[in-house]
C-alpha cells in the first residue's frame, strides 16, 4: 500500500555547504538500491523528525511541530568529486525555518543512526544452493534461490 504525502516548503532563509560522511552516504545508497521504485521515509525517533529521501534531495520534517512543513533539505550531492570511497561527499543544506539553523549539529549523526537501524531491520539474507553443470557435475556454481 502506498500513501501520498504532501509537504510544504517555505522561503529559503539560508544555505551552506557541508560534507556527508562516506559511511552515511553508503547506507543511503544501499537503501535507495533496495527500494528504487519509491521515496524512502526514515523516522528519526530520537528527534521526532522524519527524513524523506528522493532522487534529488533529503527533506526533514519536524513531527513535533508540523507534519507537513519542511524544516531543511540536503541537496546537490556531489559524490563524483571525492577522490576515494572513504572520502566524505559534498552537499548543500537549504534552511527554511529559524529553528532548523540550530539542528545540524545533531541531525547528521541522528540521521546516520536512523539509517543504520533501518538497514539492520531490512537486511536481506540470501541462501545459496549448488547446481551441477554438465553430465559429471564436476563444475559447480553457487546461485541464489
């Protein structure tokens, strides 16, 4: 079952460049690959926030204040600019409320914890089986069931 959600974006009051840790970006990429057909809704229970991830940005909703108003958004991810897979990813933050200006110190860490929790719940376990090739069965391959 899919539900349609509508979020309101106020006028942008500020913007800054930041770096996202490689571990967070890797988890985010993994989750997007597991669910390519839809946006991700990631609850951040410690902060009463909801992160909504689509192809272009991550928006953050403060569930304690409003369930539809966007507080801030992470945009313009630039993974192609990093030199190695362990390097952080450049991105920009668009702030839409005064309260959101003070959130970033805590938000990035809480987002990573929420992603890790969601990934742990959705781990896909693949069992393998051996399929013999040829008449003698000497050559074998492991394929998922």
